[in-house]
């Protein structure tokens, strides 16, 4: 499915395309997935899980708080840049798939927020006077970064062009939580 997304995008991809690229049979495909959408959703869930783990593993809680934010943004961009077509499909094509897709979007957003919020509750953040990020701020950060990524992809710009504006916005939002 990932290779097909890169070649054709989700809408133009057929089960026949996936089977051909995977060098398997339709029967094998349907033993694993009920349809093309189920295969797509599985790919997106796997991709999201990998991204969340990469972000959680990349942030050094002993680093200065602004550095921690940069680390999180840079790893998101690096992971996303490995397969930009998957990211674009996730952001733009998944929402058109209806209620079952909405569940996947919400679960993915929640899994990322479950990583982002605790990142602002560590000794360096507390020493800087930063209160742990609220879920709502996490939603704003995640939505903003995703939209920046989608815009860059749609404009055929490098994903790395979003690093500085994303870091600046995250610093402003997280820094707004400075107590006192």
C-alpha cells in the first residue's frame, strides 16, 4: 500500500495494484484485510505508531526546554520526510473516508498527545517554570504542525522548511504556560 500511495495516491490505488506490488494473491490480501480501506488504515496506524515512538525516543528530557521542542519537531519532520506521500494521504485523503476513518484520526491524535503532554512535564520544563501542556494546547500544536506539513507537500517544498516556524510556534505555545 505504501508504494502504491507513492505512485498513485490512495484514491487511484486499487487492490490489484497493492497485490501486484506486494507480489501476493488477492486471496492473501483478503485474508489480512477486508478491503482497500482496511489496508490503508493499517498502514497509517503502523506509520503513526512508529512516528510517536520516534518522537518519544528523540527528546532528551535533560536538554534545555527549547531544545527539547526542536528535537520533537525535527524528528517529526525527518520521519514524515521518509514517506511524504503517506503523510499527505493521512492528512488529506483519510478524512474523506467517513466515520471509520475518523476513529483512526482521533486515536492517532490521542496517541501523539499522550506523548507530547508528558514531554512538558520534566525537570527542565519545571525548572523553566513551564506548567505541563494541556490536552487542548497539544491538539493545537499537532494540528498546526500537520497543516504546515500538508501545505509544504502540496507546494512541493521540502518538509524541512516547516521546522523553524513549527519550533517558533511550539515555543510560543509551550512558553505561554510559564507559571508566575
